[in-house]
């Protein structure tokens, strides 16, 4: 978008229907001709893999009452078209971020003004509780105000459908078109509080009961002997997770008090992301002080979890998302009477560890793979009602136990992690050794994610150009190994580089490239759908003959990953 067009878009915000403060702030931005002015108006915020996220502020490329109001007005219109003549009902939750509560009120008022019944949580609550409530209360849709683990200046907006999962085709495209057809002047901001029902303890209790039912799978073990350290990283899980663990029998749960109070500034961490070891530093410090068995940390909206367990030197080791997913899925499959299930399956994503497929084969169940984002795993469940979903996850520290929630759920997943630990203790072993034995049985996989941050207009263009280069000039070999197959999820084709044969990929179009090497290594590249990043996912594998040799094999695999990154010049 050129500067002349940006100016035209910005000038529209200096008159009705925008309020006086918005008009004044917009004029100041125009007058400044700053980078902030250009960034605020050069495009509309877009829906990505995890809904819409953006920096809070004035403008079409910012999170504010008008951009979210337009989304919500479009949703109201779309719901009326989708469910003609029905009394519509939408649930709304929000997290700890600045303005989340106020923006949730704006969203509720817009829905109410459109004669839609609203179920609004009275205070901040985890995202999985919103997904659960949409299903449990027979809502037509759900909305959660959150930017997940993004920095403090961000907020976001995720939309859920009747099944409790986030929007997928065709609803996502249809809703987006309706939103694009909506004008800011169309937004109805003045709702009726009589049509807004506040949700509180009763909704919490129902969710906790079903979480315990789904996640408490270890049988008759002594849960009181499991010493847990838990941190909510200033987020929403403090409202639910401790009570869930207690209800399941975990009485020795130690909360990191410095991070227990919800706070959108996230003052004790650089990033409230449990994927980052630094985010769990205070929890690890407490765990070492009190000799805890496990550390659990969740992100601000409580859909992702990070876990640290003791290794064989009794040091706390932060598992990555793939390791957590593998260990919990194997344990869940072991503890489930699979013969009582209808054609059972587990779920994963195309950028997660290939070990999930090996695990599925070992248990004689199907492993379905989808695009990045848990909405695709929810769609698997919705599209295959004659199959039973056991559990599944993705490399980005998300996991879902059963199908009573249709999004990644750090609450029930945290309980499952504790169950694995309690079971292992009863068997005189540890979750760490449990994982190593899985490597011995199925092959030792090692994964690494490298994210390159490219901010702003120039960064977006740089990311775009990197993907173009990878498509137009794909590498013929990486780290000394020939590229044997290239999967391009944007064109929907899988190329065998030796034969030249192409096959169709039966998944929706997505800006993802995956390169497979002749030695079995896998490299995926994709721009993030929620952050200004391009991500590279590397997976390598070697056989492991005995758990005692893990450190040696891991070192070899790390060297392989380093060589791949050097070959791709990713740094």
C-alpha cells in the first residue's frame, strides 16, 4: 500500500463514526508521518493460525474497539445468515492482558445490540474453558480476547464455532468476507445488559469435573507423593489449574507466588511463553529449593504448557513440545482400553515430530496430521464422528486430552503430566526414563525450532521473499544429503525429486514448505500466522540401542541439526 492510500485510510478515522479521542489521536499520527503512523494503517489486521493478534492502538492494523467491533458485527451478521430464525447464543472469555476486560465488554455489547444472547465470564478465564463452554452450553459461537504468549503490547481475538473448535473452512473464509463487507459505521455498540449472562463458579466446577474425568488415567497410585511446582506466568490458569489438580488428588502443589497474580505487564519474565526456558526460571528455582518432582508453567490464556522433569542426574530438564506430546500420548494410549474405542486415532500437525506416526503404528491406531494450529485437530474430530479421538498435540507446547475440549488445553494436559509422573513413581522410574525407553523402541528423534523475527512492513516483505526464494530455487541438498521430497502446501503438491512425480496433498492451502532428506531428516519452513516471524522446524533421527547411550546419540543429532541450519544459512 502506497503512502497516498495509507493517508486516505487514516483520514477516514478523523471523522464520524469514530469518537473524539480516536479522531484526535489519528490526526496526531497523520501529522507525525512516523513509522508508527504507517504501521497502524498500511493494512487490516488479518486472521492467522491462532485468530487475530496485533498491537493495541489506533488504526486498521491495531487491536482497538473499532477493529474488534467490526469483527463482531460481521460475526453477528454471519451467525444470523447461518442460523436463520434461531435464538443465537455466544460465549465470551478474556485473559489478563491490558484492555481485555474492556474489549470483552465492547464485544458483548455489540452482540447484544444484534439481539444475540451473550454468556460472558465475570472475570478472566482460560481459553480451554471457553471452548468447553461453547459445547457444554450449546452456543452457536465463542470468542476469547487473548494474544496468547505475545508481548504485553499485544491483544487478540479468536472465534470458535458450535463444536468448540476455532473456525475452519468454509466458515472462516465466509466470516472473513462478511467482516470485510462490514463498514465501521455498521457497528452497533449499544447493547442490552439484560441479554448478557455472567458466568462464574458453576461453569468452573463443570469444567474441572470433566477435566479430572478425562485426565485422571493412572489408576490407583499415590498422588499425594507427587511434589508439583506450578506457575501461571501472571495468566489465567491460576483460576482453574490448582483446583483441578487438587480435585484429582494432588495435594502437594506449590505455586510460584511472584507470578501468581494476573498481570498484563508480565513483570517477572521477558516473554510469558513456557516454550522459553527463561520463563520458567523462578519455578525451577523454587522446585530445586523444595526438591519438587515436576515444574509446570502455562501461558497467559492457559492453552500451552511447559514441563520440566528430573533427569538421571536429578537435574530439572525442560522438555520440548514434541517430547511432551510423545510421552503423554504414549502414556494415554497405554492407559486407555483401546479395544473399547471406535477406530481410535491420535492427532498431530505437519511441523511436529514424525515420531507420532511411529507411536500410532506401535499401538495400532491411526495418526491424523493437519496444518499448524489446533483448529485442524478439532476439525479431525468433527469430520470423523465414527472414530474416537484419544489425544494429540503439536510441537508448540499444546496438547488436548480427549474431545470434551476442542482446543489445546494446558489444564487437563497438566493433570495428565502429573498422572504420568505418579504412575512412573509407583513403578520406581521417572518420566525422563519413560521417554528414553520410547526412543529405544521407536527411534531417537531430536527436533529444534528456529524463529527469525522480522518486524514491520520491511520484515513482512523479507519473510515473503524468503519463501519465494525457497520455492523458486529449492535446495537440491542440505548438509550433504540430497533432498528426496519437497512438499509445498501452498500449491498442494508433493514432489519426488528423483522421479519428478508429483502427488496432491489433501489438506487446505497453507504457506508451508517441507523438505525431506535422503537420510530421513525433515525441514519445514513457514511464516508465523500470529507473530512477525519465519519459523524453521528441523527433525532428525537415529537408532538408540540402549537408554544409557542417549546422551551420545543426542549429541550426534544436535550436530546434524547444526549442520542443516548452517547449510540453509539460518541464523
